[in-house]
């Protein structure tokens, strides 16, 4: 598929017959092919046994690493498959060694899960957290980042969120990567919301680590995610914070040997049904074409923003030089959680997000809870209009 074949895509998506799902930033609707892959694997486990099903499907399960690698222009040996984006991210972050006084740079839109981990290592290891200011559009200020990296040789990590959980923002991840590279600073990129809505190329991004989830814009099953680890870190012997006998061989009674590949960040037991589903979801997205997906999803979001801006009492909160498929807003007099619940009764799925999920940004902008809606490429302009008329009728 080079152009989006919307009829086929909707025919592949049973959920569209039940709901107007505008929440890809939460958890998206899976294509039937993904649902089938999950069910097939579970069925096989029920028929012949869990270990036996794994052995029977080994080739296609190995292929999931190839699919994820293709998605982000990496090598399959640089991929670890994990339960969610946070697990992947934390594996990378907690593998990094810091001395007291080492500085890490992050962004104003940083996600809560990551920030609490910084705070823990501030408390435990004495690291210093510096927040890169945002520019006038709300994106990472690259000049400020340049001067922060030039000012101190204690900056050991740049760790940012590419596309935040709300706010429409797309941070300049590749430009940040170029600055990190220039100064030899390790670069950890949270691509949780980026995967499946925008092309990812770890070579262009120049990141050392990248984490993402399966269930959002990739349309995979819940409970899936992955971590990319650059080969040079594997070769240098990066030690995961936790290992088991899958991540490392117990080669002598007093010695273990880490695996050569990124699977040293995995553990022995996994849901192979979920992995099979993730692989099919990634292949499906690649088949549709990530650029085409971005064009359509961002186009629908732009249209939604425009239409929401016409509703009296509506306020939009999106930031950035370019805006992604996540639209955040409030409707005057409407509690965002109640509004989402009301719409759910009308079979329209949108979400609400707490200030705590991006506390730096929400404190700076004095944000209360917001509604978020995220159209994906399987949505239609009619579904956008249905949401807008429901909002207008409130
Ligand atoms: C920007 C960002 N990073 C990380 C996460 C965490 O992802 P997961 O729930 O898959 O661990 C989220 C989840 O919403 C997110 O929006």
C-alpha cells in the first residue's frame, strides 16, 4: 500500500464498527490481523502447550526483531522486546552509571515516568537534573541546549521526550541528537508517542537508546514495547541494572557472560502471543507506510484543531512548530474526565490527562486536567465532525 487505502484499512479494523476511536495516544484500535495473531498464538498454546507453541513459531517470533529493526532503521541485534515503553526506557536509564554531580539534561515536556526516575537518581546517586528551556513555540530551545552543553563538561546524558503525551508538540529530536553527538553525550530518546505516527531512523536521530510502546500509534496489543540499544554500547559491555539467565549465561559457578545483543535487557519469560501481535502491527504499519500514516493522522488532527477552535468556550493547548496527531483542549465548564465519560456513552473515545503526567510543563503553563483526542489514519473526517458536533452540543 503506498497511498492510504482507507476502505481497506477500515475493513481491517473491526473496532471502527463499534466506536469512533480518537485516542491513539492512549491505546489504539488493533487491525484484525493483529487480533488474529494474538488469538492464533494463544490457541496454539492451548492446543500443544506454551513451550511447544513457542518452538513451533520460532521463526516468525524471531522475525519480530527484524520488523522492529526495520521500523527504526536499526539492526535486529540492537532490539530488546519488553512489556511497555517504560520498562524499555528504565532498562536504558538504570544501566547508565553516574558520578555525584553529573548532570542530565531533559525537556519541559518530559513524561512523569521518566522524571520520577531522574528524581530517584538525584536522591540516590547525586546527579543534577537540568531542564532545557523551551523556545517561543514550546519546543526544546536548541540554542539554550547548545549553551548548556558548552558550559559544563559534567553533562553525561541528554534524555528527552520526542512527542509528549499531550500538547501536540514534536520536539526536534534529530537536532538534539546532533548536539549530543557533537559533545559526545549519551542520548536517550523517549519515542513512545512517536512510534507509528512519524518515521523513526535511529541513524538520523543519532540516539544511543530509544524506547517505544506497541499499543499506541503502532496499533499493537497492550503490554508490548521495545528498547533500541546502539551496538557500540553493547560492544562496550553495558550492564543492565537487572539480569537473569536469559540476559546472561551462567558460564561458571562464579561468573556470568552477558549476551552480545540487546536481548541482555530481556528476561526469560514472555508473552509470545503479544510479541506475535506486535510483529504483525509493525509489519502492518510499514506496509501502509509511516509517511502516509503521518500525513493522514496529522492532517486529521489539524482539521480537528481548526474545528475545535470554532467552538465557543473551547481552548486549545497545543504547542510546537509542527503539530502531531495529539490534540489537547478544554471546553469551558466541562470537567475533562466527565466529558470523556459522556462521550464514551456516545461511543466516542477521547481521553483526559492530568497535570502530573507532564508536571514541568503544566506547572509552567498553569494547566489543569485537559482533554486529549488523537485521530489516527484509520479515522475519517466524518468521525472528526461527529466529535466536534458532540463537543459543540455540550
Ligand atoms: C511520552 C510518553 N512516554 C512514555 C510513556 C509510557 O509508556 P508505557 O505506558 O507504554 O510504559 C507514555 C505513555 O503514555 C508517554 O506518553
